[in-house]
C-alpha cells in the first residue's frame, strides 16, 4: 500500500518534471521567441507574485466563486436528480428541462448573467451553479435508476417502508454516482470561471490572464495558466480520494 | 389447509412482444417446518412461483395464503435469499448487512449486534463481520444472505437457486451447512433449484415442475431419508432415480 502510494507520488513528480523539461526544450530550441518564455522566468515571476500576495488573491477569488457556485449547484442538483430518478412523473416533466439546458453552455449564459447580476460575485456564482447543476442532476438520476432490483426487493422482504428503501438503500447506492457527477461538474466549473472572469470581473485568474494580455506580460499569462492546471489537478485528486473513501471499497470499478 | 397454500395460481406476463404464460394452475400446500425443493428446467416458471409467494409479482389468477392470510406484496414474514449476491448492501459491513432487517424495525443497537453476531457464527463466518461484501468470496456472500434472511426471523425462507452461481465444491459445502442450519432452526423453506442432486440432498419433499410455458406442478416426491444425507447410499440413489425419471422427459422436451 505504502509502496504503491510512493510510486504514485514519484510518478506525479517525474511526470511534471518531464512536462517542464519538454516546455524548456521547446522554448529554448524550437520556438525561441519572447512570446514563449521558458519555465525559469515564469517561476521567478510566480515567486514575485506570491511574495506580493497577488497570485494568492487571484486564486482565492476564483476558488471562492467556484466553491460557492459548485456547492449551490450540487445542493440544488442532488435532490432534483433523486426526484427524477425515483418518480416517473417528475422525470417525464423535468427531463425536457435538463435535456434542453445542458446544451446551452454556461459560457453562452455569461451575457445574460452579466445583464441580470452585473459584474459582481453573483453573476459568477450563478454561472458556476448553472454549469454544475445539470451534470449533477443527470448523474444522480442515472445512479438512482441503476440501483439493483434485488437490493430493493431484499429490503422489501425485510419489511422496509418506501421511505426506508429510499434512505437506507437507494440513497447510499447512489452516492458514488453523485460524487462522479460532482467531479465532472468541478472540471466544467474551471472552464466556466475563466471565461466569466475574462469577460466580466475585477479579480480572479481569468482577469489576471486578460490584464496580462493587455500589458503584454507574457510571464503573468503563464503563471495564471499553470495555476489553473495545478488547482484543477489538486481538486480532482481530492474528489478521487473522496470517491474512493465513500465508494471505492464497495465498487472496485470506479 | 397447509401453512402455505398456493391455490390454482397462474401468471401471465404482458409485454410489447405479446403475452407469456409463465405459470398455469399451480397448486401446492406446504407444512410448517418442511424443506420443500421446487425442481424444474429453466423457463418452467419456478422462480415466478417464488416471486409471487414473496410478493414481488402479483398472480393473475388463483390465490396465495400464508398461515391463513392472503399474500399481497412483500413482507418481513417471508425472507428471501437471491441467486446473485447483488442483493447485499456493498456499503455496509457483513455484520450490518445481517442486522439490516432489525435496524428497519428499530431494534436497539446492542441487541441488533448480538443477534447479527449469532447468525454470522451460524453461517460459519465468525470473526468476518467487519468485512465488506466486495472483500468476501461468492460462497461467503451467499452465507451472509442466508444469515441476513434468518436474522430477520421470517415465518418462511424463500431461496431462489442460491447456490446456482457457485463452483461445485463450494456448492456441496454450502448445501451441507444449509441442511445443518435448517435442522437447528426448523424454518419452513421453499428452495428453487434445477439441480437434481441438490434437491435430493436437502429436501423433505421435492416438487417437480412441467416445462414452460405455462409451467405447473407435475408430481411431488417425499424424501424419507435421514439427515445428514449420504449421497452414496441406496436410499439416496432410489429417490434420485425416481425424480430423475420425472424430470427426464421435461429436460428432453425442452430444447
């Protein structure tokens, strides 16, 4: 167990080292342009931004919006998904909604979000919640539908009420699906927050990207890009750990 | 009238491809404490009979009574052991699976635990209670299913080919264990199988079904052999031959 974890970490370290090496070689030998800096000046710039607390502020601004919108979207999506999966009339009524809205990307909603909520926090939280909610609904509903028939029958023949079947069988059996939906939604949230901050924001990593482009601070652009990659990577690991802790033990395929 | 009475029970499934008569005019009476094996070829409707008695399916004709009361829907008086181990709750430990029925009834935790431990021991898995189903073998999972059904103290145990998916050696071991558990608890058992030897090894009576569609009871053979059964004894061979003759023509007509 420990050795396999050590191997995983060693793999991450080596993988990232290789990525930076390829980047370095590409910038020094292939592109050779001030528009494509090598890793070192970017790391130096990142260190300056960290010392001045600027990078942390941008990261915090973006992550706060992501978390708020993500939690809001999940809190709305999970019960709706459970209802769609459990009750046929609800499914018939709400499935057109989910099938309709999931094809309108959050990026396309930026325009109305800004008109409705302005460029403050509300518009960003709305967009993240929007992008989260449909993914969570669909995967939660699918999870309820996938609960094995014999699991429910077994509970019935032990005297379970409808409510008990829902709370003690359907809900726990659906948790891995809910977490998987939330994981996918989190990836969408990263896409959405950058787009939203590019268009309308006073801070955040998207705003940092936009400002750096205006002032041709090429290193700042790369610092923002790397921050996004690392943040997304870390968040996704946390989700994988959560899914393992809740579900891996009883669902080895995940 | 018997403890369990199925009286002229029939079941027709209607689907997009038309109607399918699974069971026709099925009549059977079970006494309390007997171990009844329902033997039949695949597609003869034996599982449908069990599902109707369990209350999972409603009969389209006839009626089913348990201890003088009509069966309508599933209930805690009829414990079910399923063929697959899909019915176990993967997120619960073996012990919590066994205690599930008691939890539904609000039994206090300490009592629940003691009862579950007792049945865990009865199925030969003492000390394995903290494991999750994914950590147990196929045979162990079926033991947990049996313990879970028994811990709920049903009036009758319904078993739907519970050892069908196991390898021959594990199956023989579990048959022996089930026979011992039945002798200890004297639960009424309805056991569905297509395995002739299994039926003769376990049953106090064997019901042979006609092949489907419209499967029904063809004959009932009492098995007056002492427990534990000796599969090489003359008596065992005699019953085996008798039941074999009954099922033989169903097998060879079915394909």
